[in-house]
C-alpha cells in the first residue's frame, strides 16, 4: 500500500502556489480517490485553473465526517532553502518541502486513510474536501460551501487539518482585512499650506488604530486561551507620496482586525470610520475612505459537544485555540457543523524556508485518523 510519506512526496511535487493553478494536483487526487472506490465531485473556481474537490466514501446517505484541507501553498521566492522546496527530502526523520506542514501532510494522510478504510463497514460516509486559495484569505472554499449549503449537505462534523501538532483546536479568531485610503491635495512643498498632506491624514489614522487597540486591551472581550488574549488591530502596509518636493495627494494603508468572540468587527470598523470623520472635520481638507477587502468568521466549538468529545478522545491530546485563521469558521457558519482544527506538523514551521513535517507526526496522525474513521462504523 502507498504510504503517507510516498503520497506527500507526490503532492509536494505539484508547485501549487496560490497564484498558480491547482488543476494538476486535483486531477492526480481524483485518480487516487477512484482507486479507493470513492465518489468525486469537482467544482470549478472563480479563477481559471482553480478547483475545489469533494470526495465521498462509503454510504451515500447519513451524517458522516468531513476531512478538509487546502491545496495551495505560499511562495518560496526569496527564501533560502537548503533543499529543493518541491522535492520531498528526508533527513533525520524530517520530511522537508513546501507545504509539508501547511498542509499537504494532512492531505496525504487523509487520502491514505480513505484508502485504508473498510468501506463495507462504514455506516456513515467519509468525505474529503480540498480547496484552493486558502492562503489568500480563505477565498476558494466559499464557492464549495455555498454549493453544499444549497444541496443541504449533512455531516456530523468537520476536521480542518491545519498543523496543530495533533492538538485539537476548538477555536480561532475571526479576521477583517481592509484598506484606508487617504485623499489629499497636491502642492509645492515650499508652501504646504496650499495643499493637504495625505500622509499626514494617514498618520492620524495610525494613531486612531492605536487608540482602538488600547481601548480593546482595556475594555474589550478577552480570551486567555490565546497568547494575545484581546482583539488585535494591525496596520501592515503604508504607501504614499511620489517625490519629496510635492505635498502627497494620496496615501493608502492596509489593516486587519483579528477579533475574539465578543467583539464585533463591523462595530470596530464603524469606530474607525467615526475617527476618520473627526480627522476630516479637524483638517477641513482631504478625504478618508475605509473599505473591507476580505473577512472570515472566527471559530468557537463547544468542548463538551459530542463531536469535539469524540475527536479529543481519538487524539488523546489537550484542546487549545490557535492564533491563525482557518476555513473552519466558514464551515461552521455556512454548513452549521461542529468543527475542530487538528493536523500533523507545526504552524511554527509553515511559510518559512526548510518547512518540514516529521515521519513520527505522520505516523501518529495516520493512527489518529484510523481511530476517527472507525467511529463511522458504529
């Protein structure tokens, strides 16, 4: 039988960076799924060469289990790798390659677990979902979930296989990403009073974001399960101006809000817009616009629920919450499923040169999936 490591080697060889197509990987997965007597549905994405996949094994009815992962990986350009990132390299029990932890190690394990499962004994179906463009802000899976919701898809629950070192994550923060656009008025820098400095407007908005962060830290919702227990407000990029002797007429910043449950991101966005209105009134010139570019919900799964209890028992590891976002909140929101995040590898190794997963992590995860799938027979 083909091992999880063998399968991972093939998956790594598909350079499915988010900017590129995932079609070749999906077609290869279809062959593996058919060989395991699975049923395949492929859904075209909103971009050429992009596809979501849903495979099902065992019975055609009943509330089964969803194993879900994304096919895309982050770029390697500019990173100093000691091995070829698209050739799986084994050294000292570590398997190096782009996506080994995030999250092709999980996809390999899920494909192999489905092949090992005794389909005749499954009382409920096993599903495998593979999405695209997760690394772009959980974009690709939304089409798949909309289709499944329309078809009234049923399942007992979903495991998102992001790397958690086999810990069972029951929550993560939501995210709202946006853009602050500051419009000023150009003038010669020798007489700046004739213009309106867009960078100065942006600086005022940076201070507003810092005030919001301080308010949330002091008075907002807190969740001690996260290393940063409050909602965070972060400005990640700023760009404006053209040359030193021109008062800049435009400046743009990108920001994000990562919210704990209890803080509503739309309300925080309105707070920022209120501050922008005050700044414009004080300046008497210029304009500030704030828009949302992407958002996904947080995840909060009841640890005492039947599904979470089963997965925690099968994993034999403690529950936790994770800092990073996943598609789990969308599965929960769109399909009304209990969702946990549990996968091999570590997020600390993801997105870096020399990303790796260990052979032991894959072996332990294989055993975990076999225990979970055995539960579909009861």
